[in-house]
C-alpha cells in the first residue's frame, strides 16, 4: 500500500475523530444547557418568594396564604422510612448476587426478574401497595403503606446498582486482601465496599431522589391529605407529600394563589432533591480525600 493511500486514510480517520469529538461535545453541552435551563426556570420562579412561614404553615383549602409544613415533613418522614426498609435489603441483595450467588440459571433468572422490576412503572407498585395495605390489611391510606411501597419501588434499582458497583471492583484488590489473610467477609467489608462506595452512593442518590419526588405511589397508598398536625410521627396517619401536594394544587385546588403555591412548592422540591444528592456525595469525597492522602 502506497504512502499516499496511507496518508489519505489517516487524514480521513483524523477527520472522523474530530467530527465525533465535536458531536459528543455538542451533545454534552446541549444536555447540560437543557438541565441548567430547567433548573433555573423552576428555581427562579419559586425560591425568591419562599418565606419561613410558607415552610411551616398548614395548607389552606379556601383562603390564600397557605403553607406546606405538614406535607414537607411527611416527605422527609416517608423518605427516611422507605430508605430504612430498602437500603439494608437492596444493598445486601446486591452484595449476595455479586459475591456469594453461584453462576447458574437460577441466579440468572433472579437477575432478569430484578431488572424487569426496575423498569415497571411506579403506578404498578402503587396499585400493589393499595391492594396490600388498603385491601388486605385494611389499614387505609397511611404513611407506613406509602413508605413500604416506595421501598418496593426502589429495591430493584438499588440491588442492580450495588451489584454492578461491586462487580466493577478489580479482582486484584480482592486477591491482595486474601493474600494478607483476610476472610471473605473482611475482604468485602474493608476492601470491596469502600472501593465500590461511589457507585453505591450513586444508587442511593437515585432512589432517594425518586422516592422524594414520587407521587403516583403516594396517592394510592398514603393519600392526598394530612392529619393536620405539623409533626405527626404516627405511622398510620395520612401521608400526603410535597410532590402530591404540588399535583393537587395544580389540578384541583381552588385557592386564589394556587399558581404561586405551585411555583414555590416545585422550587422546594427541586432544591431538596439537589441538596440530598449533594449531602449523599460528601462521604464519597471524604473517602477519596483520605485515599489520596495515603
């Protein structure tokens, strides 16, 4: 093959490389710009008008000037309960599938089922929670029903993310740990999990944000009302959350400032989701900083 042909092919390859680089840069910048524009639009409309009274007052059904106190508390309460139920089971199942489960057809079938459940619409889990807690146990629309249903919703995602994060840990780290006399449990606890922490935290951030902003499951299992108290820790009280309140204000509320309440509620919802993701990343940053200092 002549030098001219080689030079022509190399030039064409470099041209394709530049075009692909520009394409991916453009797609990345476009996605970031779109997300930034959405965040700015939502936050700029609501954040400047938010007051402390709005965050702690009770909602109003007829008069203007209502707040979001009980629904904001319920949002954090239901989120905490759902994570309390889902994190140990989801992370434990991910560890089992990655480290202990044998490579056979049964394990493959379990993984397929978990992946299938991760793609099921949230309304299906809401209907399941409705049938379980309202129909079978007959406890009504409650906070505990909404929390457990959200845990069911998030378990498949958390399991798969944990498993893939652990599988991504290099085998050399495990072999070095075993060479120093560590048991399998010690290896997982001191080597594998710290190395996979970033991916696991990412999964927790995904399920936490999804649970905090979920509305379909809450409407069917926890209801669209609150007990009327600001701090109601009863597990059997109605559990309207901020996302459900936002839907209600936008669709059915008759107060004259419904639009303003919706804008401020949406801003609070987005801000809290961003804050949750930031706070959950702090352990990863601390771990990475300690690793670099060694």
